[in-house]
């Protein structure tokens, strides 16, 4: 069976009614190429000397893994010289990385989490790369972009996606015209369209939450989970299953494929009172989930409407099946 390549898909998007600009195609192809290299490095594991920690911390105070740093560098290098970007920002860098003056500049801003689910790298569980694309504001034309130019609500994302390095390496992408999945064909090194437009199946009884944080939950989240754990005998009237991989990419991918809900609610032990980061984790996933017919909130408010105050801002996350996300919001309203 002849499958469409990522390049052909993107060229069709350029010609489609939304007329995707060629620079955006270049950007996405460049990110996809970098993800291919990251996938290759990850698959070598101990043979490639890429596992383990470095003796330094990132801006979030987390010990960096070798692969966090390698993937960050690969994404920076791949995207610097193509002329499509003004600047980049990442989980692994304190502030923005402007395109150096020796290279042409474009109008896009790229944000990424180079390796999401870092704690899983050394134990061979799926990890991924998450990315989000914004446009530099018009007011930035003729001057260097600043960190403030990145602080746009998620609703202004032009594109978002993730690569998942699992049993298969996949790229899941939206340029605002639905969500599409591409599988890396390793023999010929190309991404082939394997699913899409993807829609989150509704009412699949499965939730994802780190149960060990129970004592941190709000009464609303506790009530929501309690009702699901009670199963068929409780108000939900059916039994629920639970999954938690420790890699948001893997949990979100499962939800896109078979439904359910993911919760990483506010957590007061974490800096910023939450675990996940708004700009390069929560917002790109919210964009994909909404494009697939789901919903994404912080437990109350739509994530993509939040006005970010800082590049590394953290936020509670509830996303997936619209009905389940609404049930968390309802529980929050009742708990007030
Ligand atoms: P990371 O980007 O540093 O890997 O952190 C984000 C990850 C998410 O992928 C995942 O949902 C969460 O952290 C897991 O947290 P926990 O270790 O509390 O289960
Ligand atoms: Mg992450």
C-alpha cells in the first residue's frame, strides 16, 4: 500500500484552503528530521553512550539526562539556519535562543520539550519530543524578539505536535486542520501517514493520574477519581481502568487513539504549584486534543485561553475526552 509521506501531506496543506505558508512546512520538516535523529540516538541506548545523568541541573532544578541535552542541541542546530525562525525556547534552557545573526531569520517562534518523560529513558519506556509553533508578534518586526514575545495564549499556536519514541517512532501533528499521525519507516528514513484526521473516541472508561499524589489533590479531583474507582456500584455506573506511564506523550497518544482522560492537577509540592509546563507541554497537547474533538483545562479554565506570565510557567492539566474533562470542571464547581 502506497502511503502519503509527510512532505506530500505538508505540500497539500500549502495548496489547501488554509494555504499553509511554505516557511511553516520547512519548520515542520526540520523538526521532524531532528526527531528522526533523536529517535536513532535513543534506540542505541547503552550502545550509544546516551543513557544516564549529567552532573548538572536545568533551569527547573531537575538533574539533566544526557539525552535531554543531546536532544535539545539537535533541535537547536537543526532549526537555526533554515531561515524560518526568529527564536526558540525549551524546557532545558533558561531563556530564549535567538537565531544567530549569521543566519537568515523568519517569523516563527518554536518551543519544545526535547525529551518528555525523561525519567523513563533509562528503563526503556516510551519518551517523546513535544513542540509548539507561534508567530512572532508584528510589534517584533525590525527588532530582536524577546522572551515576552513568546508569552502568547495557546489559542494562537499555528501548529503543535509530538514525536513518540516507543515500539514505533511516530510523529503526531496538527497545523490547525485536524490531527495526523505519521510512522517513521526506518528502512527508507521517511515519515508515512498512518492515521488521521484523528478523533478521540468518546466514553472510553480509562483515566490517567499519578495516584501517589492523592494527598495533594483538590476535593474536586479527589471526588472525580473516587467516583471512578468505585466503579459500577457508584454514580458513574461502570468500571474504569487506570493507566499512568510517566510520559505525557505516551498517555496523550493513548487517549488520542482509544479515549479516556489525563490528569496532572495542581500540586503544591512542585515549584509553581504544578508539575507540567504551560508553554511547551500543556498548550501543544491542548491544541492537539482540541483538534481531535477533546477538551483541555487546568481543572476549570480552558488551557489555551490562559495568558502566560513566564516561559517556564507551570499549570495543572486535565485533558482528553470532553465529557470526562467536563466532569472534573463540574466537580470543581460543586466543591466551591
Ligand atoms: P519531564 O519533561 O521532565 O520528563 O516531565 C514531564 C513528565 C510528563 O511526561 C509526565 O506526565 C510527568 O512528568 C510524570 O510525572 P511523575 O513523575 O510525577 O509521575
Ligand atoms: Mg516534559
